[in-house]
């Protein structure tokens, strides 16, 4: 019996075949990626911790640039809801996909050349085509013929406006007011300026959706129901024409 041949055959059969070889848990791409990351961390002071912090910083910058932006309330013009020093999150995507500001929204916009230098935060009272008047017989703002009860958010003791106005908001712009009317520089104060106090939609940065600081004041900024009954501008225009026609007919009969 050839014992050497038997040992050779036994050794050969004990070797696993290629299909039975244990798989590599890290493929070539994964090993290449790990090696690349390792080379970066070797050259950066602080290694992986520094690289991780840089990635987080980049993420925050991208988020702030394209999605959410923090904004600190600089004045008391939006009290009682927004106080000086409050920090809000501005949703920059709110109006980017065919959406438009609606009456009652709180918006942040670039007021350079309109209200002054820098960014401002105000409440939308009129959108393109709206007829905004102050005030009705009860001292309330009227939009498209509908009086608006702003008591839920107006600063206590403030009147809707001490300045009378009667404007039609041009398409592509907004008529905005602060909630603390006695302490707000807004569309009313710039009616005679270039642009008529209106805020172009292109200058709107986004919608303020959340108060995030201080924690005790954290809340979601909902759109109030006060403007829910305001009719569309076209409806108001038709109603105005009808009233004008009726008045003309009565004058003719008289």
C-alpha cells in the first residue's frame, strides 16, 4: 500500500474548494474607501474626531443654506407672539415648489432698499390682487371687503392701525404688518416710497415656522384663522363692480 499516495490524496481533499473559500467581508470598494478615509484622518490634526466635526459643520451649512435658517428676533415689532431675542426657524422651502405666501403667514424677507438694511420679519396681511383698507367702522383692517379680527395675535392695547390706508397689492408682492402695530415699521410707513411699501416675492427668504429658543417659549407658529373668511381678490372685485353699478343706477334714477 502506497502510504505516501494516500497522504497526498487526503491532503488534497482536505483543502476547501474555491467556492468554499470564506468570503471577504470587505470588498475591494469598501477596502479602498476605508483606505482613503484613513489617509485623510492621518493628515488632519485630531484625526477622525476632526473629520466628523467638519462633516457635521458642512451638513449644518447646507441645511441652513437650502432648507432651514435660524433667525433672531431683533425688535418688539412682532410682540406679543415673538419677543426680542427669540430664535425662530425659517422654512426656506415653504414657497419654493409652486407655493406662495398666504394671508396670516409670518415671513422673513430681505428689506434692503425697501424698509432699510437687513432682514425683517412681519405678518402677511395682503397678497397679490388684494384690496386692503384700514379701517372699517369698528377700527378693523378689511381685506377684499371682509373685516379681519386680529385680536388673537395683535399686541394688547394696540389698534389695528393709527394710519389710514387703502391699497391694492400688486401681483407678485405682499402687504405686511407687524403684530405690535405701535412699534412696527412696515408696509404702512412706506406707501409713498419706491415700491409702495410692498415686499416682492423674490425677496422673501422663507416662512417662520417654529420658535426654538428659549425652550420655555418653544412653539409652532400656526397660521391664524382670522383670514380664513377673506374672499379671493377676484370675488371682491366683482362685488365692488356690482356695488358701483348699483350705485350708478340709483344715481341715474334719482
